[in-house]
């Protein structure tokens, strides 16, 4: 195989790999931490906080780490990691299936009435 043929084969391989979109965070029928099904509220435990994936519905951040004096509500598992779809909609991705959550948390604001992230002004 000569140099031109090797280059052509390598280019074909690279194009084939790029066409296969790999998602790091994909749809999951059950929560990866508490195993509730889509549409069910994440587990809550008064002693240890419960599910690591659940979000506080007041702040939009991780419920487990919320130390504010309010009822965080009962977040429901959607099948998608929290923030993934918000980042995809805005084009804030580090790579395929890998949301830029830092950007989401700094450039968007949580709207508790709608339970979604909105772009800050």
C-alpha cells in the first residue's frame, strides 16, 4: 500500500468514526442512583438526603447539597441527566453527549415556576 492509499484509508476511517455520534450521557429508563423509573419521584431519605441525581426544585441544583431552609420538592426522573437537554438546546456541549454544566449554571438562571433553566439577560 502506497502513501496515498494509506492516507485515503485513514480519511475514510476518520469520516466513518465522526458519523457515529457517541453520547456519553444517554437516555436511561431508570435513575442511575435510586433506580426509579421515568416519571417517578427520586428517592428521598431524611437522614442522608437520598438520591444523588435529584435536583432541588427551588434552585435547580443538586438536592443532596441544598442547605437552604426550604422544601426542595420532589424531582422526577425524566430519563435524562439533569441539565443535559438544557445544554443541548443551547449548544453548550463539551463533546457529544457531554453537557457544559458549568456554563449552564453560570450563564442561565433556574426558573422554579417552570422548573427549567432560562438564559440570563
